[in-house]
C-alpha cells in the first residue's frame, strides 16, 4: 500500500497538471481583495453604520452596574 503523500511523487512531472497559482491568478485575487476592501470601507464609514456603532458604544458606556 502506498501512502497518499508519497503517491504524488510516483507520478511523472509531466502528468501533474496543477503546479500552483499562476501570476494572472494572483493578479485577479489581488484585485478582488482590493475591491472587497473598498466596499467594506465604504460600508463601515457610512453614516448609518457610524451612527449604529456610536449608539452601541454609548449604551455600553452608560450601562448601570
């Protein structure tokens, strides 16, 4: 019986199709991450979210013990 980790090395190099992410895939992933960051920044800095956060923090600070 051949272990799964060792079985990979038994295949010839030319038969392996996946060698990792290509440069273009890194570029697409980076652009997608930047777009998501921009959307999250806009949401968090919006007036609605800002007011909600201030309300929650204000209630927490004014809580009676």
